[in-house]
């Protein structure tokens, strides 16, 4: 299933893992090798993302909580949004702008197809969702590392 350029991946479950009463084992098989993964925590109401990755594809598996996922539809150039909750797995191809807004405290695992530290530009900022003042003050203090503002100055 597609959501803009983002693919929503369905996990496979061997039914016997549910029938035995212990819960289920759900499996997603990526199309390419995973080189790095990160546990990402969100505070309720906060935005993460607002960027795209020019050098790698990203898989996001929601472990706990609920997010609004925002991206840009390539056909209409309009922002679109969907809800993602525990068990949702997203495939975000390189170059795809995305932002996640936590509806509750939430956790996901981000899987990258290239190690962050091996990238020249692992992240380029986009402003899909307006950031709050707290984040803007932090970003200004830090110099907007790997941001669209920084790239435009070069």
C-alpha cells in the first residue's frame, strides 16, 4: 500500500505463533540490507523528521504510541497525513520528505540502508510541519546542522 512515495509494509505472521497463546511473531523483510538501526523516542506533541535523506532509504517500525505521518504527495504536491500506531512499518525512499508528530509519548525503530556517519549529507531539513519555539531556539543555537538553510548558503 502506498502513501505518497512512502510504502506501508504489512508484516507477515505465522498463525501458529498466535495459536499457542504466547502472542505473535510478526516479520517484515526489507528489500535491501540494513546497515544501522536507531531507537527513537518522541514526547507527546513533538515533531521529528521535517527532513529527507539524500543518501539512504529508511524503514520505520512503530513500537509504541501513535503518530501522524506527514509527507508530500508527488502527484499533487500537496501535504498528506495518515495515522501510524504500534505495528505500523513504513518504507521511506531516499529523497522523500517526511515528518512525524507524536499524538502520545511514542517509540519507533528507524532502520537505515547506509550508516549515518558514512554519509556526506545524511539529512536535509524540510519544513513540512512548523516546529515549536523550543526546537527553533535549539536549532538556531546548534547552527541548523545539515539543514536547508545551511545548504543554501554554500
